[in-house]
């Protein structure tokens, strides 16, 4: 009974313990940042409640719903669709639908445990601040809705990676009804329908699994062409990013972020800030929205691919290790692929003038380039340091915090200098870019050294 769930939970627990033993400082930092984030949100809620600031609770609700939906979709892809060990479980005498159902149950248990842990910590901090939190019925509805989001995330992942993506339409229709309802009680009442939909999705479980495996086999059958080593590594990384449809995702994200940033630039102050304090923040918030737009674009198109250049080499590092290729060539070839990722951020600059005008376009181009280089400088050595360990979520969060502090300081300083019309910031902009290019060279050298240290362990990346 539930043998697959027990084995999967045991494997996840064992892998987590091994990662904690190999990277204790990273996990300590990650746990501290999670705790700090929850406490910070609790203090922000306390501040908003005591300043009589109105905010839409449904926006918070849909944000949590969407985050857990996407996490469960990612877990479904990790533990079933792309998991090589799933083939053994599907080959036993146990019905395949039951096996995958237990995987879904495991994903539900893990994500619901995270939800209860984080939400109870959040409520505990609010309680210590003497904030009334006696809303048991609302919390029950919220928890049921989170469960629905997790179930729909699993079904969305199953159909998105299948050969018949039109099967996602029922899931998308349900999500559309949830959005237009703007009612947490209505969504909670849809739990039986979400369970039935998840059971129906399990009837097509092998389609997505076989389709992904077939794509992997097809991609491996390629014509061998003579290229230079650096060019070959560049093509390898670019092909991998293209095969995973990341370039289209980067471009779409840049456009959507530009439209969202422009809308908030024009109307964000009226939406989020009461009229009584708008006069104090009317000049600060529009600049903050533009900064956050650049930050989101850089996080998605720079930090994420820079880390994954090495984090995903868990099973192929032994191939690179056996080739007559220097560590410096490996690092340079992989890093060169990030130049195409920078091109996918330019649509942000193409759409943002529709709202801001063209006066600040040159400065935005400089700040976007500066932010992209800073992200690569920080992320690349960390990706090499933890090569093959797939600690992408922890590293992504850590780099995000470091990058946010750095870009906040630089952005605030440059805006202060720009406000002084008697000072030209052009020499400073050129100097900062030259400094970043120097730091980028040092970052590549450091990455090469860290990769050499990883290769000194003879059994770490053996076949």
C-alpha cells in the first residue's frame, strides 16, 4: 500500500540530507533567507493594517495559488516526466495509473507540508505582534484552494509535455473560472471537480512520459560536424536552451514585463498607495516599478541560464572531463552562450518607451546591460562551485538577494546623480561598465579555478 509514495519520499529525504552535508553553508543561508522573508511579509502586513492602508486580499491569494501551482507542476516534471527511475516503477505488475497517482499524492503531501509550515510561521509572527488572526474558516478555504492549485499543477504538467497539448484546455478553463470568480469560497467548493479532473488526467499519463523520452532520443541523433572547441561548446549550450524553448520564454517574459512595468508606472501609485500619502511617494514609486521590471528581466534571462549552464551537468560532466579540453575553454564556451540570452532582454526596451517615452531609454539600456553583467559575474562562479548538484532553487534565491541589494544601491545612486542637472553621469556609466568587464574576466578565471578543484576528486564525476 502506497509503496511508490514511501520510496519516493525516502529518496527525496536521502537526497536532501546528502545535499545538506555537501553544502551546509548554502542551506543555512537559504533557510535564514526563507525565515527572514516570512517575517518581513508579516511585518509588512502589520504595517499595512495599522496604517489603515487598503489592499486587495485576493491579489495575495492568487499569488500564493499560482506559486504553488507552478511548484507542483515542476515537481511533477521532476519526479515523473523526466525521472529516469520512473521507467522501473511503470514496468512492475502494479497498475501504472496507481503508480503515478501515488507520485501525485507525494507531491501533494510535500507541497501541503510547505504551505502549512510557512503559513503557520507567518501567523505566529503576526500573533506575536498582537494582530488579531481569528479567521479559521478563511484559513480552511485558503488551504483547500492551495490543494486545488497543487492538483491542477500536476495535471497541467502532464498535458503540457504531452504530444496533445490541447488536453490542457479543461485545466485552463478551470483556472479562468477561478480568476473571474474572485471568490475564495467558490474555488474551495470546486475541490471535487479538481479531484475528478486529476483522475481523468491520469488516464493519459504515458503519453507525456513517452513523448518526452522520444524527444530526448531524437535530439541525441544529430549529424556530427567539425567545429572548433569553443564554437562546439557554444552551439551545445545554445541548442540546449533552444530545445527547452527558453528563448521564446525569455522574449515573452521581456514583453509581458515591459507592459506590466509601463502600466504600473502610469497607474501603480493610484492602485497601491492611499491618497493621504501619495504626495510623499509619487516620485519614488514609478522609478521603483521600472527598477523592478529590469530586475525581473535580468533574473529570468541572466541568472537562471547562467546557473543552469553547470548545475545541469550532473550526468554529462564525466564526458567533458574525459575530453582533451581545458577547463578555461569549457567555462568560456558556456559563458559565450549567455550573449544570446542578453538579446532576448531587448524587447523590454522596445516596449517600455510606449509608456515612459524615449527620454530615459539610453539610461535604461545602460542599466539593463549593467544588471545583466552583474548577474553573470555573481551567478557563474556559484554555478561552477555547485556543478552537477542541481541546487538551482537555493542558488537562484541566494543570487537574487545579493543582486537585489547591489542593483538597489547602484540604481538609487545613479538616480540621485541624474537628478543633479549640473553633473554628467556619462563618464561614470562608462567607468562602471569597464569595471564590470574587468570583474567579468576575474569571474571567469575564478570559475575556471573552481572547476579545476571539482575535477581533482577522481570519483565525484565518474561514469
